[in-house]
């Protein structure tokens, strides 16, 4: 199983959510978030929000969790000062 399949499988097992190939590509290479416009970034935030709710503040775990933690850090930096996107991500707090 390659890294992409491993992360996809981990998210499915832990949350029951099948993530899109688009989101998976950003998880694998979070630096790509820097080039997104606000509309595309909003779509990523909306798709990732339920996964974020499940894994937020969790730093330990399998290797797949490390990939998600790195993605979350860059995503949080990217949406800083965008209260509408922060609200979507943290909507069920």
C-alpha cells in the first residue's frame, strides 16, 4: 500500500469518510494550498472540516496522522484572518 492509499484508508477507517482525490493531493503536498484562490480553498475547508473535528489536537498516532497534522498546520496558517473559513472548519466546536 502506498502513502496515498494508506492515508485514504486511515481516514476511512477512523471517520467513515471517503476523501476526494483532490483533498488527498493537498494532504500529500500541503504547500499546494498556498496557490489556491479563496473559492477553491473554501471547498477544501468544507471537505476537510469533519475530518478536522475528529483529529484536531491529536499529534500522536500512526504515520498517517503525522501527514494530517502537517496538512492541518499549513491549512490553519492559510485560512488565518479569514473568519468565514475558520468558522466552517471549527463549526461544531
